[in-house]
């Protein structure tokens, strides 16, 4: 019995320690936000009185860097917590397993067995809290799926999972405009038949089933282009299709106009659904803003990187677009790795579990987004193999170059002999 009591006390101690550490991190984030809010108010009034915005922009950049540094520090602290607690949790788990397997008259039963079962459940929750990579969004720390589930139960109305967005859900929402009115009505009818209460639910659920958003994989008439191995984005096969620079057409223009509409529409929806849930509203608004920002930065990066490749590297426009398309596909492949566990979340009958699965996946996508933005996209570790493979596919090896060079030398010799022969013929004709 002493062993069980000791394990229980250590489990309680670890629970209190982890909770205290996470509360301390949350307080630090809240303090940082408060300081930013106070500083923002002061700078707005100062900028207004001085009639200048340059100082405000500089201060805003300083604040953004401060927030990024703080979030990075929080992540390091959470990782240190995992290292400090992980080994002790493993030891407690081994002791509890030994207790449950105790043979003979000393084996546990009745109340003691129930107590051990309860301790096992607590241990699972603790292990989940320290084994997952924490995600910090909007001043709130989500260390694991149980943290997300707790937030959903306490702060989110039932079944309102379709207002927490990432870039894939936003791009899928834009893609709805690719269909005709009759197609929209048909989709709404089919969604209602399978149990969705609105079109937004159907869009979110479908987005977890795809690798590439529809805008990159399906043409505007709704057909799926024949995708050969050389086209990473079947619906955007060239830079001209992406951005013809006419200010009207092109996939980039379509995305940017769609984002403007979604900011207003989804913002109103979030205000309406979460009118009595301020914490859920704040998180949903933050996720919407970050997703829109990521897509806008990605669109601008595509243009910038394309022109750098063409103007500085000397590659053809086709080669440049092939590389960029491969990079874009890699972005969404990385997103897919953390979104795939929620692909079948719609089958979960428990509304809180279903919402938690979708929200946890979305939060992890935002963590990857943050890494891409910090590395300016092409500096991200996932992109280096894509670039290397492209170079390997398109470069000419030394052996191939030497062979071509030998053939050119041989052709040059033949042309020289031919020129000499022409000269002799010309002289004979003059005689």
C-alpha cells in the first residue's frame, strides 16, 4: 500500500509542478500583451499629435520582434519542462505497472484497483501534456490535445469547429466560388443529407481530406487537369497562369480578392457565433488573421522568388515556375502531416472531441506556418531538399557536358573542312 501511496503523491506533485509552470508561462504572455497594449495606446496618441507614422512603424516592428522572442522563449521553457518531467513520469508508470501485476493475496482489488485505474488516467493526461510540442496562439499556451479539449469544453459552443481556420481551410473556402450556382445548391443539399448544418462545416471537413487546395489543383470550370509528373500544381502550370500582371486575372488575383471577402464574412460570423464566448472569439480572430497574413506573404514570396530566379540565376521561366510549384506543394505536404490525424474527426459522435481534433490540427498548422515565416519560406529546412532535387533534375553532369563538348568540337572540324572545300570550289569557278 505504501508503494501505491508514494506513486499517488509523486503523480500529484508532478501535476502541480506542470500546472504551475504552464500558469507561469501564461502569466508571462499576458503581462507581455498588457505591456504591448499600453505601449500601443501611448504610441497611437503620440503619432496622432506629431502627425507622423514612421516612428509608429518602427515601434510596431520592435513589438513584433519582442513578441516573437517571447514566444520562442516560452517554447524553450516548455521543452525544458518535458525533459525535466518526462523521466519521472516514466518511472511512475513503471511502478504503477508493477503494482497492477502484483500476484497473490497482495494483488490490488476493489477501491485500491479503482484508485490505480484513476491514477493511470491522470498519468496518460500528464504524459500527453509534456510529450507534445506546445503551440502559443493569442497569448494562450496549448501544450497538448488534452489542453485543447479542456479549452473547447469550457470556452467553445457545441459543434462550432468551422470558425477556427488555417491557410488550407481559407483557400478551400475561396475555392467555392469556382463552381456555378447550381453546383453550390447541389453541394448544400448534399451537405444537409450527410448531416452538416451549413456549408462552412462541409468545407472544413472536406479540407482535411485533400493535399492541395482546390485553387491549385482544379481549374475554374471545375475540371481536374491531367496532371503529369512535371506539374506539381495541376491547375497552375505556369507563372502566367499565376500572375499575368494585368491586375484582373490570374490565380493570385483570385486568391487576394477572395481573402478580402473572407476577412469580412468570417469576421462577422465569428462575432455572431462567439458573442458570449470572448476567449473563443479572440482565438478564432487570431487564427483568421494569421492565416490571411500567411497566404498574403506566400503570394508575394512567389512573385519575388520567381523574378530572382529568372533575372539572377539565368534559368528559364518554365524551370523557375517548376521549382516554385514544387516548393508550394511542399508547404501543403508539411501541413498535411499534422492535419491528417483529424481527417476522420467528423465521424466522432462526441461534439467536444470532434471540435478538439480539428482545433488541435489547425493549431499545429499555425506552428508550422510560424516556422516558414520566420525562415522567409525558402530558408525552411523542408525546402532545401526540394531545391536540391530540382537542381539534380535540371543540371547537366560533367560527363554529359564533356560528351556534348566533344561532339561540338567534331562538328566544328567538319564545318571548317566544309568551308575550306567551298573556298576551293569558288576559286575553280573563277578560272
